[in-house]
């Protein structure tokens, strides 16, 4: 825990590319349900695909999945095959832990159709609230040659078609893809995801490749090596209950955010003013001067609601009062870290303007701020917006500029 | 609620929205066209010039207490720039070949991500009624397009006289004394001619004369009808008519008991009993006043049902006698115990010397020296009278005929007609007539029957024909402004008609408050609302007692019925007896039961103070709401006056819309 401290080069901004595209006029229909024959939404008003990308994590879409083993796939078409950097996925207000749901992200050069599609399953790093490549609980039930495609396992019910499995009992890892399941025998494609066929020992552990398993319900963030040239991205949920039996509850998801994070450059002179704004409280005075207080809200969803972004595991009455704020002033840094070389050719980014200011439309879209990019504490993350209608920089010297940001928590 | 196109719907649930309006101003020219404007240069099927400086606001309101809808004009300000020789938009708008005034204007709601004009929501369709400009700006004033604007209702002009021909709605009824009046305009050699009946010659046409003294319509049994050739109503100038009339009242010298029952149309009777034990004769007289009928009587028959009961007979006889003309005539005599009964007719004509009798007099008599008890019973008395205008003196006869200003027809009123309607003269209810008049008099018809929604439900699936099965009967002898007529019809039908251009499948909506609600069109989440204000309807709006005068007499225009309803809780509001009590005339309804239903409807709305309020809908997800929609509230910060939000249904009674804001007024309805 950082004690609300900000480390200049540990600040990380997670800006959502899906809503950035929408804000620029890309139709929301480019966000699609996939393999809908395998799964369905529940019947609530918000149980639809748009709820998943509305940047409103409080409002959840619910899937009718309890006891089912379907993969739920959603695809975004990023419209371009270059200069479209992606390196994180945020899943907000989910009950993945309760439902025993894992999440997997893949990209492709063409549209997705079936579970397991995709040129590449990203190799995630769990940043917040999750573990990567979870153990399935099942093991190989036979020694495996490097060519055998009928794989006997101790519990075939733990798996579903379209899953990628990681076998890691040898010096060289191998990924295999399940194409069919007959009780405890998996039909697989060997040497998937660029790995080589390798012999494996009887009893070897089987891991779910590319899957992030939420540790708790709430927010999960996974990052991965930046990819800039893939147009189609698919978020896939996978039942990961050890011993099978599918999802353990209907899966609910507040929203997905997919994009490129920006880690702030270290600057020698950073002014940091953390604060809490109690904007839900009104004080009124009688004509005689008596003071009355009306509290509309003291913190996010303080009326016994179970959810507040990144404060999921706090009881509602323990949430910090007021709206968390940060006034940050970088008195100077290399302007190459702030702006792209050519504003008419904003590309893969790397500068603060391209990665953050342009992606969120200054004060239009929400983003997540990590006070410490490596922190696994929810309290170091903030769902927020810029509380300013302009982004002003001051050129202090040749190639040296400074700027200020005011950041305010979103409920 | 507006059904939003899928691509529009896809955008509204987002937390962050970019929205604008698209303005389309049509013009007529040798090749008609449209100018397109928006807040920014946009291509959304069409190219919209980004010239709008101020959108103004769309403001719609319904008044449930008076059943009317109101839409304010919209004022839009544009920058006065255009790609022409002067560089001024104003040069294009007036004086050239393009005519913009009074042409259609459409305002669409656009959200970023919606790329087709057809995927936008049509917010408003109106007419450009004013164009103002100075060097810097052009201001458009747009009024909502309502098909009934500046129209009148009549049945055309009479070809011979240029008089306005009457208009009629409903079905005639002898029982309820409802016939359509047609003004007379000429007497030719044989006939009194009246204007054509509203809907021309029909089979079984009958013509009636209004007898003022008995306040009833009497069929003209002489030559009369509707001319198949001209449609004129005519009657032979003598206006001969034969009809059965009831005595008007009990005469002053009456001696019988329950005399009025002799003509009350029931099995009850008037009676009297005499006892004589010898001595001189005894009599008692039933006296009933004769009806005063216009014109000259040519025959009179008094018809009655009688019983003469004799008991304790020792000697003598008892009789029932007629003394109407002052000359005693035995009708029946009985000389023994027992009962004589039957029906009888007294023909007055042979003894009738010209002046009609003023009373009917029937005697019960026991002859002198008799020893018996006699009881007489009389019921079902009526008088069959034949009258006409006497032309023995031609000048006097003509003067009499000239004084007849109206005849009356039993021809039926207008058929119900709109696309999909098949009942013809089926259910002459207010909403059906409203739709018919729009079709016939304003030239407005929905594309399909179900393109008119009733409280959010397709017309044919709605319950309006059971909720509002109130029969109407209406006529007009002069041109009336169509909006006034429809406004009154709405009021009496207890509904509000709103034209709707927001969807290709909804052309208009009917709104009324249902007697109870079990579900809302939408539940508004307090997390997505702001500027919430709660109020009550003002005391001045409370109507604790309402009286409706109804059943307009076709001959006199007076109202033959009057019903009232007093709110049972009026004492709660410290109102004196006559405070907040109103009396109103109904021109369409005639049934007491239906009027009571209407009284109940308005009492439910304004009989007591109701909770009203306003708020801003901050989530565009709610921007498909319209006036008349039913909403509930959830997740609210506080309760209205301590009542639970969850137990109250509200109707949206007003919307104020701008491209980036949507405010509603709401009113408690259940």
C-alpha cells in the first residue's frame, strides 16, 4: 500500500480504446456478441452487449451460465491493422471468482466465430486481482508422446472445447488446443500457439493457458506485451471450476475496457496534491444563522450498495468519504514524452497525449489511474476522469515542458 | 415511449454521449428540396451545415385536468452564413424561387456513432412559420405540425341557398328523443323544404316535428322524407302527423287515488272506490290534463285499460263513464259482484267541434238506489291525436308553416372511417369519432389502424373500446373551428390525442389515465436523475364538486340531464360548499351512466391534490420517454412527502428537450 503516495514513474493510466473509438464515431455495433448459439443473457433490462462497454461498471450485464460450460465471446473490431496499440484488459465489477469464470483475450486478423479462435492468445500478466494460467486440477492420465492427439486425462469434465492447455512438466512448455472431449479423453491440436510438440509424463499438471483467474470478485486488470497491428480482439470467458461442473453461478460483468496503458515518465519535480472532495454534502443556513447539513452522498454508493470501483472488498460504510482527487503538476519533462512528433500522424503512441489525453477526450471518458503500476492493492487504483476541460502545457525551455492534471474519482 | 432504431439504441446506454440535433428545412420550388443544418458540419446520410448557434428547446405538455396537449413553438438561431454571392443564408430564405415559409421542418436527434438519418430519432416535425434575420443570425420559428390547424367543420354549402349544411354524428333514438335538426329554407307549392340531411338519402328516412309542449319529436306521417335526388329533407306543408301522446299531468279537480299512475307506462293504476247503501247516485272523477299539441286536431282517440270491480252487491249498478267533452257516455256498467276489465277507446272526433278538450274526465258512478261497493282502476292512458296545419285559410296556414324553423331527421350520422376501420356505424365512441373527423375533415389518417397507439399499446389491442364505450350524439348547424370541436370531444372522451412523428409505426397516440396501474413503462433510477423537485397540484386546481349538463336537446340546445359528483374527501381541504365546484356543459355525451364515468375519471385526476414534480433525466437511456408514459422511481434519495416512491405511479405530463438535456414533469396517477 502506498499511503496515497504517488511515485512519478509508477503512475499508470489505463485508457479505454473501445470507447475512444465510439467517441470518434465508430458505431457501437462494432462491438459484437459471438457464438451466441452457445450462451444467452439473462432477461434484465441491461443484459445486453452494450452494457459491457458503457463505462458504467455499476450497471452489469448478466449471463445465464450457472451449470453451463459455454465460452462467452465478445469481439471488438478496432478498424485498423496498424497503429492500434493494445496492452491491457480491464474487467470491472465482475463476479468471476464466485462464478468460477476465467477470462482469456485473443486477437486475429479476421473476425472470430468459435471458442478458441484467434491467431494468438495473449500471454497475460495479472496486475490486479488474478492469477495466470491456473491449474485445472486435472492431470495427464497417460504418458504422452510428442504426436499423440487423443489425450487421456484424470477428469475430462474439467475442460471445455476451445480451451488451450499448458503442459509444463518438461524443460520446454507445450500448448495444446482442445477440439473435442469424450469423457476423459481430449482430442487436441498439439504444439499450439507457436510451441513445439513435446513428450509429457503421466500425471503431469494441466494448466489453462492464457486464462486469468480472478482471485476475488470485483476488478481485474491484466496486461500483456503491446500489440499494434491486429484488428479483431476477442474477450472469452471460460468455466474454470476445478473438477468441472461449469460456471458455479450466473456470470455478471460491469464492463470491459481494452486499450493501451501509459506509464508516466519520471519527472524530477512533480507536485502532488491528493485530496477528497465532499461534493455530496450541502450546508444550508437559516435566516437566523443556524446551520443544517444535507448529505446526498458521502462516498460512492454509500446506501448499502455492494459495489464501488476498486473499493469492492470494502464494506460500504468503510469506503473513504468524499470523492478522491489528485492535483498533479509536472513542472517539466522532455516534450517527447508529452506529445507525438507529428500531431497529424498520431500512431502507436508512447507519449502522454496520444496514449491518454487523446484517448479519453480530456474530460469526456473515464479511465483507471494506478498510483503504483505494480501494486496489487485495490486502493492504489482509481476509476476517474480528468476534472478539467483543457490540457495546457507550458514550454519551460527548449524541448522541456510542464503541465498540470486534476483527476477526480468517478462513482 | 419512442422505439429507437437499433443503432441509436446502441448508443444511448453509454455513460458518455456525444449528441446533437439535425435540422431539415424543406422548401418548395420547381424542384423541391431541403436545407440541412446542425451544430457542426456533419454527414449523416445528408450533409448538414454546422450553422446552429442556439437550438432552443422542444417543449410538450399535456393537461390531464382538461384533456388537452400543448406544444410550444421552437426558436432556432443559426449563423447567417451561406456559400452564395452575398455569403448570407438569409438571402436564400425569402424572395427567391425557394419558398420556405410554412414548409415542413424536421428535427432529428443524432448520437455519435449513428451514421444514417433514418437511424436518428425524429424529435419534432413542424412548419416554419417565421424567419427573422439580421446581419449575424437567422432565427427560425417552428410550430408543431398539427393537421387540424386552421380548419373548420361543416358539411359543405347548400347548392341552392349557399347555406351551411348541417353535420351530424351518432345514431337517432325515439326512446332517448334524439334526432338531427335540419333548418328549413323554403316552402314551395306543396312542401316545406329543409337543408339536406348531413349524409343524404338513406332508406327508412323519417322526418319529425318537435312538439314544444311535450318536449318530444313526432313523426310526420304525411308525405315527408329525404329527396334521393337532392338530399333535401322535405315534408308536405300540412305537416300531418298521427301520434300517441300521454296526458301531461293530473288535473286540478281529480278525485281518484294515484291518478298519475294512469299514464306512467307501468302496470300500476289510478283507482277509486265508492260505497252506496241506497240513496242518490255517487260519482268520483279521474281528471287528466290533455296534452297541448301544435296545429289543428283532426282526430282524437283516448285509449285506456280499465277494471270495474263490484262487491257486496245487493242492488243497482256501477258504471265507468267518459265526461271529457262534458257529455256523459257510459263506457262499461256492472250490476253484480265481480270484475269487468279490458281496454277501451274513446273516440272524440264525432263530437269534436274544433277546440281540443283541455282535460280527460272519467267517472266512476254508482247509480241512485244501488247497494254495493265499486272500485274502478285505470291505466295505460294515452291519446292518439292526428294534427296538421290547417290551410282552410291559406294565408294563416302559410304563416303557420313559415314559423317552422327546423325539421328533424332520423337519418344516421357519419360512418366511422379510417384505414382499417370496418364497423361503419358500430361504436360511436368519442375516440372513434375523433379519428373519423380527423380523416374526413383534416385529411389525416394513420398508415394503419394500429399506427395510433393507446397508452402505448396498438389501437386494436388496447382496451379503449371498453374503457371509453361512451356513446356520443352531436350535430352542428354552422361552421365551427375543427380544433374547438375536437378539443371538446377530447374532454368529453376523457383522453388526449397527440400527433407523433417519432417513429414510422406510430402516427399518433391517445393518452388517458387508467383507473389503476400495475406496471410502469419505465422505472427511473435515482442515480441517473438530477434537479428533482416535488410539489403538489395547487389548491386552485382541485375540483371537489363537478356538475356536467348533458344530453343536448336537438330542438332547443338546452341540456336535458345534469349529473354531479362530489369528492368524498373535500372536507380535508377546508373548502366551503361552493368553493372549487364547477359546472360544465357536455355537447356529445347523452347517457347518464357515461356521464357518471366521466365524472369519476376527472374526479380521480383533480378531485384531490396530487403529487407532481420535475427532474432532469441525465441518462440518455431515458430519452425515449414521451408525455403520457407511466414511470416509477427507484433508488431515490428521499420519499415524496414521506410516501413511498414504490407505491406511486406517475404519468409524464411534460418534456423539455434540448440536444444534451431532457427534463420531465410528472404527475401522480395511481
